[in-house]
């Protein structure tokens, strides 16, 4: 169960990756969206959090080696990002069928069915 649950969590990272990349202005990034914590430009960039998230969860990162708790934490950050990008007409999300709302409901359902904490690895 734990391996299947972890695979499902990893699968859920695909949608926010796409959305975060779509929202970023990367044409003028001197680091090609690789956050550099020593670069003043990165530290003051308005896309800093998105860039850090992408660097921790990109398709090229071995997300499978992260613990379930770490992946869940990254999903919660993604939930906040997606949720904050919704316009006010999404107040009745239970009925909204846009990609954002459908993904948010799916994440809620998956996180609610989490295996016992001692099995998280």
C-alpha cells in the first residue's frame, strides 16, 4: 500500500509542475530556472518560491527517493500555489470542473486516505 500511495503522490506533482512553469517568466532568467541561493538576483526575484519548488520537484529530480512526508509537504505547497491562483468565481469549488479545482479535490481525497504514519518512507 505504501509504495502505491507514494506513486500516487508523485503522480499528483505533474499538474502543479505544469502550472508553475506556465506562470513563470523564464525568458530573462540567467540561471534557466535553477535557483541559486548565492545569487542576489535569485534572492530578490519575485518568482523565488516557484523556482525553489521546481528545483525540488522537477521531472529530473529523483522524487521517488523522497519520503512520503516530504512529497506530501511539497504537494501542500503546490496546493497553496494553485489555490492562490484561482479567481473569486471558484468559491463553489465542489461544483467547478476546471483543471485546477479537479486537481485540488483529487489531492484532498488522496491526502485524506494516507496510510498510517509509521509506514511513511
